[in-house]
C-alpha cells in the first residue's frame, strides 16, 4: 500500500462481505425467533419500506462485491472460488430455495455452508478494502467541498469538471446517506479521486494548480504492490490528455 498523505491515517478497514454476512445472519435469526413458521414474504417484510430497504441494501452490497472482484481480476489476484459463489449469495434475497408462499425455517433461507462462504470472503477482504472512520468524515467532506469550489473557475477544463463533479456527488451522497454509504465502494472512489485531483493539478489554470496540488497531498490512496504505479500513471495520462 502507498500513502500519499497522513490525512486519512485513521481509516478503518471494513468490507461489504462481512456486512452482507451480518445482514443474512440477522434474517436467519429473525426466522429462528418466529414463534410460528411463516413465509419468506413475512420474514423479510417486503411489503414494508423497512423490509425493502434491507433487500436493496443486500443487492447494493452484492454489487459492491462484484466490483471488487472485477478489480481483483484486473490485478491478477486469485479469487475465482468467490466469483463462482457470488451468484449463490445473490439468490438469498430472492428466496429461490423456498419461494415466497411456503412456511420456512432458517435453513430454507441460507445454509451454514453458504453463510460460512460469505464470512470467509469477508476474512479474505480484510486489509484489502477501506471505509473512512467516523472521525475522518469531516476531513473528506472538507476536501471535496474545496475541490467543488475550485471547479467554479470558468477556465477549468469542462470534461474534467464534469467527471469530478459526478465523483464528488457520488461520494457526498454516500457520506450523507447511511444505507448508501454501507454499499459504497470507498476504496475505488478514493483511488478515482486521487487520480482526478492529480489530473486537475496538471490541467487546471496555472493560478489554481498550487491549490489542487495541496488537495492531492491530503488524499490517501492504496495501490496494490503487484499492480502499481504504472497503472495509475496510465489512467492519469488518459485523463490529462483527454484520451
């Protein structure tokens, strides 16, 4: 890992697989605690906003896991067993094994072996993905607010402005919305932000460049030892040249 700055030294590591494991486990516990066997529609509460929020969160976490696996594939990491298992994990909220009409037991929702698979992937991800610690929330908000203000310069490159504004909006939304934040891939977003800020420091109007460079120094980005700096350099070159 390479740190560009100490601003986010207090980042804590987390991962969507462990969050998904905890969500699925809570569903199993809910079914086990039911005095009478009921159908999955009742257990997951899909007729209520709260129940559907949990289902949407499950699929958001699954989508984040899919994106992480795609990154691993590009990095040449060995993860194929988890890629094969992902579809099975995605069938859980659909209640494929039991349907929606039959009364169910915890085993109908998810088996112990599948639950162990999700937890195992969570263990594999530890140290490989990140999320900002609560204490660092204000640091990131301040950083993107400064970048957003610099984008108001009329001489700033329009294409790069549009890219940065979209990225800033996505990060801000993840910070503001608790559920969106749980499914948000902060690792990829921070890396994209670092690359984009570097591009801005190279392409911004001359009088703005020192301010953009100062923002770059505030970002911490993880770069895989095996893939490295060349990959980041290619992306940076593509953005700064408009390619």
